[in-house]
C-alpha cells in the first residue's frame, strides 16, 4: 500500500449516486471501495481498513447512525462523514456525538465532501430550518429518531410510534419526496 494513497469507503444504498460519487472522488486521489448496505459496509471496512468513510444516513430504511460505532470499532482512526438528504440539527449532533467528524446535507459538492473528509475543523454546515420542511419530511425525521432510540429495531419502533410494523416498514422503504442529488 502506497503511503500517499487515501483509502475511502462509501456506504450508500443509492447505486447510481454511489457510483458517481466513487468516480468523482477517485479522480481527486482517493482509492475508493463501495458498499450498498450495513453488512457489506462492515465486511469491506474489515478487509480494506479505510482511513475515510462516507456514510449515508438512510440505508434502505436503517439509520446510518447505528453503523458509526461498529465502523469505529473496526477502524478507530477512520474519519467518518455523514452525507444525507435528511438533514436535521438533531441527527447532526447525534452523528458527531457518536464519532462522525462531519455531517453534510445533500446536495453537497465534491469539493465540500473532500474538505469534510480531510480537514479537522468540525463545523456543522447550514441545515435547512425544520420550520420549512414538509410534513412528510418531519414525519421521516421523527421516525428516524425513534428508530435510532430503539437501536434499529423495527418492531420496537413501531410499538413506540403506535404504528403497525408493516406500515412502518413501508414508510422506511420510501425515499424522501423531491429528493435530488447533485455532484
């Protein structure tokens, strides 16, 4: 392994976004490995020992926040940056408390992502005011917070929300309305 190489793991369940981001960051000098989900992300992390990890907050209905600690157990010195289309101040603070070094709301430019990965200055970028979020977005945020509080357990989350488990699973499977990604 070349000492100058910067190894990066991207964990994101959106195949096209993950591939575009991988190509963009490869052109900026990163040696990139990618994973589509939690299990694959942990396996690849164990094999490739990345210095940098770019982690999506919503991984097929599971919270990426629950993946921060297991990743840091495998590679304690890794710099984890959360990249999400579901930005909120509460999840940003939660991510930083769990060990992420930065939290970027989508759409984020490749330059902003590189800066977040490489620089030590922790600063939470401007996050959309929750007062302007749609009802669907606020519902999604509330569900994600409750899911994180219950360690990703769907059945326990459904009980806490007084919601049928299948209804919760359908809501978690949906993408945020009007979600767009730009690179």
